[in-house]
């Protein structure tokens, strides 16, 4: 039976958080399931989560970057394999990341501050819908997950829809996107530490355009907008603004000013990356 948690701290006015340290990924899943406790690695999400939910978790399951396949980048048969516990700064400076994702190093320097980038993990960023998640969605990455029912690999978009609370992300695979044209743009508050309002990813794989957005309205693949852009190239022009505005509004992006900003961002990235103008 777990030891009783300490009384309220006179300094922080909250109960101490008990950190559970498993010896393996399987034990981590078991503890997360048993105690309904979230995972933690870099821990940079704790303060923003507290500000949003106004509560602290009683327990955390600490992950270990030394577990096999949980950290680092390497080429695999299906593309670039990235361990979920790789830090944001480590990915930004890795030669393979620069080869597969040329704009990423510059873009990651816009993610929070140097301290957060050194601690924060790419897996955590994906799970909370952070700045990397839009690009991951546009690239159709596949995730490698450890759960109570075993291990499985599946598309990120599918996993996010059906993810169990105790699912543990071990890593993900980026398809071989070398030679694809891609760009990222971020909209956020400069004056304070806060979540990004929106991040937009635009990718052209040589055949079709791929668009995804993350931020205040959630993570979304802009499938209807993609279809419109593709069909428009072969037919009469239509009202692009109405299409993207309708798609964003239908999926939870309720701020009309933010939707307008995303429309302009999308038009700019399409001109730069997809349409080549």
C-alpha cells in the first residue's frame, strides 16, 4: 500500500507530489493504470497544466530516457525513428533531423525558452498538442506505443482518437520526406510564457499539399482545405477563405480573429511551399 502523502506544504500551499520510478516501460504502464497517474519526463507541462486545471497531480510516473528506443534518432526501413524522450533541443541540432526536416531547427528555437527546450521532450510535445504536433500530423507519422494490452504501431491521428490514459509513447516514425517542401508558422504571445495560440504546418509531398494546425482549437488535419486546394488547381477558383474558416469553426476553433489569422497564414505558406509562387 502506498505511503501517505505529506501534509500541505507551508511554502507552496499544496500537497507534495509523489513520484513513482518504475524499472521498465511495462512497470510504468502498470503504475499509471493502478494509480491513474500521468507520466512525466521533462516536467515542463506541470505549471501550464496547473494554470489551466487549477490542480496538481498527487502522483507522477517518471520515465527513463535510458530505456531502449525511448531516446535518440536513427534511420529505419520506414523513415526517421525518433525516441519520445528525445529533448526538443537535441532534436533541433541532430543531423538526421536537419536532413529530413530542414525548417525544424530554426522553428524549434521559437518553442519556449532554452531551458524548456533542454528539458521538454518531443513525445510530450506531441501528446499535449504542442508546436511539433501540427507538423507530425501533416507528415502522417506513425507512433510506437506500449500499453496494458501490449505494444502496437499505428498512425498518430488514430492513436490520439483512441488513446488510453495509460498508453505510453515510446517513439514515432517520420516517413522519408527528404525532398518534400515544408514550412511552419507559429502565432503566440511574446509578452509572457503561455501556450502557443496556433501553429500551422504546410507540406507538399510532390503530389499533394498537406495542412495541419495545432493550438487553442486543438490538433486538426485540414482535410477539407487540402482537398479544396488540390481540386482548385485543376478547376475554376473558389472561395478558399470560406472553406478553411468553415473547417476550423466546425472543429472547435471558435475565435473568429484567430481563424482569420490562420487563413492568412495558410495563404502565405501555400504560396511559399505548395504553389511555388
